[in-house]
C-alpha cells in the first residue's frame, strides 16, 4: 500500500538505539509506517538479526555496553552518518537517560519518547512520588534521598522495617534490596549506592516501606502533543525474580472491578499532572485488602507491552512514532474495549536451578511456536552466539485467548513447541510455574517465586 507523503512529514529515517527483540519490534513498526531504519550493533552483534533486518546498520563499538550501546557519541555519529532524522531508544540502555535525550535534541534530532523534563522528573523516584501526591494518588511510605549510612538509619527507623532500598535515579529493580533489620542496613546501603553510581551515575538512594505479598499492577498510558491522554487498561506483573518480571498478563486477574476503575483513574491523573507525552507505564503495588500505592513511572515502552496490544488491538510502538510526529492519538478510551486475555512469558538464557544464573553459548537449535493466538517477539536465530555482555532475555512468547484459563493452556502448548538447544533457558521453569495451583488461582505476588522456588522446580514439568 502506498502511503501519502504527509503521513511521515516530520521524519523519514529512524535510528534504533537498542538491540535484540525490541530493536526488531521497532523496525517492524517503522516499516509499516514507510520509514527507513538504521540499526546499531556492537562487535558481538555484527551478524545479529536486528542488524540484518534494518535498511542500514552501523557498528558503534566493541562488545561491552559502555563502549557500544551506551556510547552516546558513537550513536549520534551513526545517526549523522546515515542521515537519520529521529532516534527510538527501545527500553533499557539509554531509553530514560536525560543526558542522551538532551544530546539528541541538541543535534536537532527527534527523540521518540517524552520530553527531557518529563523524563527527569518521572525518572527521579522522589520527584515522581511528589507528583503522585499532587495528583491525590497514595504512595508507599518512604524517605528523602540520602547517600550515607547515618541518614539511612534515621529514615529506616521512621518508616519501619522491613524496608526496600532503591536508587533515586534507577528503574527495573536494579540494585533494589529488602532489609529486614538494622544489622543488615549498613552493608546494603554501601552496595546499593555502588550499583546506583555504576548504572545511573548517581549514588543517591532512598528507602520505602516493604509491602509483603503485594501484587504488581501497572497501567499503560498514551498521550499526544495536543494534551490528549488515554489509558489502555492494566497489566499484572507479579511473577518476578530479583525484581525482574518473568510472566505478565492483561487484564489483571487479581484486582476487583472497583479497584480497576480507581487505579486507572489514578494513573491518568498522574500522567496529566506530569504533562506526560508519548507511551508510558505507571506502576502500582496492590495489597491483600486491594489498597494500591504508586510505585514508579516508566517513561518508555515496556518489555511487556505486547499483552496490552493483544487485548486492545493497538500497536503501541506505532502510536509512539506517530505521537513524535505530532499526530493525535489514534484512539479514545470510549472506542477501546479489551477483548480476551493475554499472557507473556519472557524466555531468558539463565539457569533457574542455579539462582537464575545467566548462561552463554551457541544456539544449536531454535524452533519457535505459532498457531492461533500465539505471538513471538524474538531477537535470536539458530547458530547465534549468546554472550554475557547483555541482558539474558532471548525472546518473549505471548498467548491470547478469549478467557484466562484458555490463554494459560495455549501458552503451555506454545512453550511445548519452543525448542532452544545449546544453552540453559527458563522454558521448563515457566511451564512449571504456569501449571501451579497458585498461578491458576492468581494467588501469586512479587515474592512468590523467591518463597516457592524449590516447589516450582520440583513440579510436574521439570
């Protein structure tokens, strides 16, 4: 189909500052919009699928991420070399890095995401909590930022143990630690500060009350440059290991309809208060009494966005790109009615029997599932070497059906068809977890995997 020229009038070529399955996901959306694409790659990724799929590919450095995918100068040079007009950051890496966004804007390139001031205030855990309070949304009791043990000790006493230590600038659970008592605090503070400095360039940390057996529920938001803000309902992301999600689903099978309405309204209120623009996700913790608390906002596309796409029929990446072009949202909430249930399983190169230790090796065999209601977002191919330099996420399997039970059955069937040989993966672990009575009854929470790991490993599927 021929696209009219005004549909892509703001830019014609997009550089994707990422790798793997999310880079491929963005490339596909660009192609459907008639946009040319530029991939970047490191030395170890020179023959990777994302580099081969794009119209152009530019090497940005050796394998270590600090010298390649986090190398801002090299990425900007790649954009200039290929005459790219815009940059899509995907998720992770530089997606929420205000220094990178400022540099993109200084180079008169378009950043496909929120404005830098929004990224800065919503990426700062303390500032974002203040915005949530301003929006009349409850927050988890927490502290002011600090960078020393004495202040940590005082703040922990005020909040009350157990507490969760986190980086002020961080996200994705990186460096987060649960502290049960004072004796554990000093060493944990030192460790979290070091991780925060390494990954986010700041040793400022803070703590918040640790809510036991909470559910992690997040709301997908989209907002255009004209001030239109809409939601695409919620996702359940409670199945995690080390604060990294494993299985996500939409809609949440845990929250009651009255809670759903309240939590969606709260998310929209936060987005309006923050003057948000682009796609984004607002995350909450929900306790056993269905009380919910603002956790954080991710100012980017999420790994788990496909489950929302499957129940709503909206291409979120394409929506992001159109918003960056100055186009209005393609939908209103009145026109969106979620259909059925979707589940996503993240497939990692890791060994669940060894504490989810990342694994490396060559993929000697790769067969992916298909059939009705099954989607695979993959960044791998047979014969590919998986290194230890990058996140161990290999691909995502998404299953949709008209109800949750059917979607679970379909997902297990899809995972049975998925074959990866040459390195350890969490495929059988995911199948075992899906088959537990607790998962079937939605009796899971953010600590569930940690508390039940051995029982899951001894399940019928292992």
